[in-house]
C-alpha cells in the first residue's frame, strides 16, 4: 500500500477532526490501525489525549457486609470467583486469606 498524496490528505483531515486510527484505517482501506498511527507520527501530527472512561464509583458496603476479595481460579474462566467469606474489618480478605496476604515483621526473622 502506497501513501499517495490523496491518502495522506485524507489521513490528516480525519486525524485533525478527531477520528480514531481504526476509523481512519477503515476509511482508507488496505491499511491497519497501527499503520495509521505510525504514519501520523512520522507526519508529526499532534497526539491526542487518551479518552478517560468515567465509572460511577460503587457504594462501599458497611464493614460487617464486606466479603473476602481473594481471587480464586483464573480470570476469564467460568470457574473464576472471589472467596466471599466475611472479611476482616479494615481488610479486603477473610482471616485465612489475610494470613497468606499479610506477614508480620517477626515472621520474616529466621
């Protein structure tokens, strides 16, 4: 794929107007998103800030309602889950998982 003057002009125009690299690649055809980013970089086009996705914070449950957040299994599998036992107050884990996650300084002295 050659970067003709027409294709470069289209890239510049779309880049300036805020189109994503993927959208530009689809419009140009025969070029990948990474090729668009590389060409824009070589042309010295201004970089655009990454869009920050805003999430509504989850309500923090009352300390008695907290559950152990120790991950069990591999993320992305159907078996993945969190322990779910009652968490130690002020900690994200149950007592048994706190014993694994946190070590006392005197435990390291041997």
